[in-house]
């Protein structure tokens, strides 16, 4: 058996295997970025992040799809907003049944972290806990651009100083399915999060710096149990960015097909050796 003959026998296997893998890649569900929150707002306390009803959300929800979204999924080949089968600008998005708490959500909530008013099969799950936050809980040190802190140890929310104001970030990740909750186990993965920009005076009249936010919620500079039940909160506009990436994984049927092709190629090679012997 010459190398040329070996190539001849294996070439169909390579071509067919590549084709099957390409089919597997093409069938992977969701890819692209969803932007949310063009009109919605959120209320933040030490123990909750509550997404308030969004009056502009078409179909209902506490957030909505924002311009700039490009997301491909089953029924939406182009990913362009407003195209047949695709998301629409201002389509309602429901975030975690309206709120996040510092306790792990139920499985139902975690598996329906993001749902879409006009696309019931499109669903994003969330891995708990969100974050992580910053290891720095001394927000007095977050006093120049880019320096960050979290209000208390374990908080998933990061406060970043920005020219006397504060950029607030909350990171999340999980899976994104276009076949409902049942498809999450083998779905694309996504990462992203929510952001707010505190530019208005805080409810106590102080500038919205990370240190002042910490002192507003925890006057001593260290959060104690009474601070978590004080009822203090801050409401601000919010936006979200969630980017899904394909994670191709050949199905058992495809792997079996590849195995069969290799077995057939092996049989042809063995037959050739016997014929030449």
C-alpha cells in the first residue's frame, strides 16, 4: 500500500467527516450579542437588585431589546433586528422574574434568567452566583479613575470611580438556548452583565462616588446586619450586554457516522493489502 493509495482511501473519509462537523457547527444554536435596557431602570439595595417594569417593553417585561443587537438563532439567520424571525427593537425582556437577591434563585428562575416576549423558545440561564465582585471593600481607596471596590465582602456588584461619578457593574454568565429550557444543557454559552452609571446625587445629597455609595448603605464604612434591613436603595437606568458563542459539540449520531466511515476505510485498506499480498 503506497502513501498515495492510502490518501485515496482516506480522502472520502476526510471530506465526509469535515462535512458532518460543519453541519454540527452550523446547527449550534445561538451566536451574537443582545443589548438590553434602553428605557428600563433598576433599584439596588444591599440585598436586592430589582428590575422595575419597563413601560416601553413591547409585549411586557422589565427590560427591552436595544438597538445594536445582532443575534442569530433558530428562525433568525441574519441576526438583524426586525428581520423575519429575529428579535425586534424594544421587544420585551423579562430579567429573573424582576429581581436578583443575595440568595441562590430557584432552579426555575436560574433557567429562565432572560426570556423574550415574542420568542418563547429563546431563553438564557444564569450560573449562580453572579460576579464575582471586587476583593477591595474599602471604597475610600476607589478615588481615581478606574479604581474599584465592592460595598461588602461577597457582593457581586463592582463600583468603579469615573470622574466623580460611579460606574456600577454586575457580571453574569450561563447558557443560551433557542429550544426552550430543555435545550440549555447543550446550548451555546454566554457571558455579559448589567451596568449603571450613577451621575445624580445620592438620596442623602452626596456625590455618587464609590465611597459615598458605601457610606450611604453602611454609615460606619463596614456593613452590619442592620444595614441589610434598612430599606435604603438607589434607582437608576440600566443596560445589559450578553454575548453568546458557539460551542460546537458533535452529536452522538455524527460521532457514530465518523466511526462508521473510519471502519469502512479500514476495511478497504485491509482488503487492498490482502489483494496485493
